[in-house]
């Protein structure tokens, strides 16, 4: 059975445009995949933290040589990666914050982009190791802000 991983990154709760978009996508996905599984992760409530020098050192240490401390440092990353591994598709609700993605989504990306796990260096160039997964995103932004109008409040996007 198909599995969808649904991520949201807006802090705006029920008022969020991107959450509305991703929720709409999920409802349509469920209709198209009767019996499918949806795993939901709210990145604003996931307690994600920045990666550290210890995190990088642990990631670059071969799995079989990691200390208990290094395994603990990578525990949250392992949890997030297991969710990706189990998913056939990803749906990501993304707000536009200061011409960028929300910081919680960047924290998630930093935790799941991991050498030897989601990418590897082949002939000196990074090669993606996740194959066959579709990722879609619904983005909320303010077209007036993007046009230099200086106002905010409205949002739009597609998933
Ligand atoms: C802190 C903050 C920063 C924002 N920065 C931008 C921006 O750089 N460009 C833009 O078009 N809209 C910007 N906006 C407007 C949001 O993108 C818009 O409100 C959108 O609906 C946010 O998605 P959400 O409703 O899912 O949270 C910003 C809004 C907030 C609260």
C-alpha cells in the first residue's frame, strides 16, 4: 500500500495558506489511494535543532564504528530518515518567509541530507541515493511583497 509523508512548516495554524494547500492535496491523495497510509509531521512541533560539529562527525563515521554518543546525536536524523524511507511520496506545505523557506523546514533538510544515507560522493560529485520518490510542495507567499509592494497578508500557491 502507498504511503504519503505529509510535512507542514507554517507557524500560522488554521490561518496558514500552505497548510490549506497541503491538506487539500492529502485529502485528494487519500481518495486516489484507498487504504493508503498518511504519516503527518508538523515541523513546527518537532523540536528540530541545528546540526553541530558532533553531528557532522557522527554522520561521516561509518555506522558500524559509531559510539553510543554518536548514535544518540543522529537519533532524530534517523527518525526523520525512517519516515522518508517508508514513504512513496512527500507533500510539503511551505510558507515563504523573508524570501526563503521557514527555518524549521531548513532544519529538517539539514537533518535528512546525510552523507552515505541520502547522498554519496561518486567520482567527487554528490549523487542522490533516494530514488523513485515524488515530492510536491504547496507554497504560501504574498505576491504583493514579491512585487515590492511592501504589504503582506494574502497568500497563494499550488500543490
Ligand atoms: C515573517 C514573514 C515573512 C514573510 N516573507 C515573505 C516574503 O519574503 N515574500 C513573500 O512573498 N511573502 C512573505 N510573507 C508572506 C507569507 O508568505 C504569506 O503570509 C503566506 O501566506 C505564508 O504562508 P502560510 O500562510 O502557509 O504561513 C511573509 C510572512 C511572514 C509572517
